[in-house]
C-alpha cells in the first residue's frame, strides 16, 4: 500500500461530512477552497518575498488540506485510478521561480475546475479528472518544494487532533509537582455580583474569602465579561493549564524556577487573557455558543498560534474545544442568574454550576 492509499484510509475516519446528502458536492466545494488557499499563499509569497516568514508552514498546511479533500473525492469517484506517487517528493534543493509556481497554481485551479464541472453536471465517476488534478498537484509541489507525503502526515495529525476516534485526557501538567505547586484538584468558587454606585461588580470568593480583582465589563456596552474568569477555570479543568488561576490561587510551580518563570509567568498569563478575549469576541457573534456543539476551526488554530512555545501547545484541538464550550456554558448560567457557585473537579475533568439561593420576598 502506498502512503497515499494509507492516508486515504485514515482520512475516511475524520470525514465529518459523510452523513450529508450532498457529500460529493461539499467535498468538491472544499477542494475548490483549498486550491484557492494554495494559490493565495503562492501569490502572497511572490508579493511579499522575504517579508513573509510564515509562508512555508502555511503553504504546507494548505497542501495538506487540499490532499484531504482530494483523497476523499478520489475514493468516491475514481477508486481505481492510478496515481503515481513517485514524483510527490521534491528532488531539487531550491524552489522554482515565483512566476512558474504561480502558473502551476493556475493550472491546478483549472484542473479542479474540471472536477467542479463534472460534479455540477451530475457525474459520479471522475476517472479522467482525478488523475489530472493529481498530476498538476505533483508539479506544483515540486515547484514549491513541498513534500506531499510530509504534508499529508501533518494534515493527518491536525485532523486527528480535532476529530480523534476516541477522546482521552492525558495527565495534568503538574501531576509530578509538590501539592503546593499544583492546581487544586477540587474547588468551589462563588461569583457574587454587587452594585457599586450603579455599576455591577463581580467578586470571587472561596472559603469565605475574596480573591482576585473586583471585575467589571471594562467596555462601553455591557456584555457581562465581568464573569470571564470562569473561562480560566474551564481551561484549568479541561486543559490542566491556567497561568491566571495559578497566579490567583498562588500555586505557581515555585519548586522549578524555570517552569515558574516561563510556563507560569506574566507572559503566559497575558497569552491566556488574550485567548479568553479572542474566544469571547467570536462568541459574541454566535449567541455565546448557546446550542452549539463545536467551535470553528479557525478560532482553534488562532489559539494554537497564541500558545506556541508554551506547554499547552502540545494539547489537541478537541480539548480546547471542550474547554471553550464548557466555559461558555457556565458563563451563560452566571450571566442569567447574576452569579452563583462554580465547582471544579480536575480529576474528573468536570465543571459544574450551582445557582445562587434566592431569598424569599
């Protein structure tokens, strides 16, 4: 079995579109989009030249995404097509000229156009179109010095990170540290909303004591961001990571000065706050993820870029997705009830909300 056949077999397992009645049409639309992504990266490289350092990584990712749609279409419409993988790895040491790569990108687009035309015409057998797309893809990969096998491997890792066959949490980052350096395994936090001069303020309390800052929305139009610390608690539960909560609860990993400085320090806290704000900005356009069972992949990839160089970078996309959705689930309850209690169980990976008791009038 060639690497392409093996990759095609694995791609089936991450196909979230297979239950749709327009499966082939959706796959074709995806192929068009990824072809456009490759062309956009080649164009940007030609325009920006050395001022575009992210080019190589993004180009490889675009090739990998294209390959995923390609092998799914090939499996459905041309299972017997002979696709030569011998030329899928570049043999030269440098990329070809930008003009040549741009021309080959357009030729790939034209070949994809052939697939679109056939599918839109109702064809379900693409024994001519699929091999043509493959030939154009191999030629472009050679011109841009992209190893298609490596691109497929990276794509497989990315898709499995988002859509694994089974979801199993790993050990917490601080499992091997002294108890005083660990995030609390169980915690009950009260969110108490107070009125201070006509302005709502949220205070966090634990064991009868206040901790952290008194929080307001810090924005012109009230949006309840004063409850956003629940996102950090969700990260602690579902990622085992929250430099912000470590700082608030004074459980930084002081026994290891390097980890204390790098993983639990101020920069890590700033990154976490940025992630919280970015997710909230997206959620405000989606009813705070109410009724949603997934987070868009673009947001998850932005978060991954934020975390490069930190220990949480190693965690899969699906854990971030759960952490975000669970954080917003509890956030909506805090908002609706103007406070309440949040219970954390890191061992069980559970975040639980308890509504505040109401005083009888």
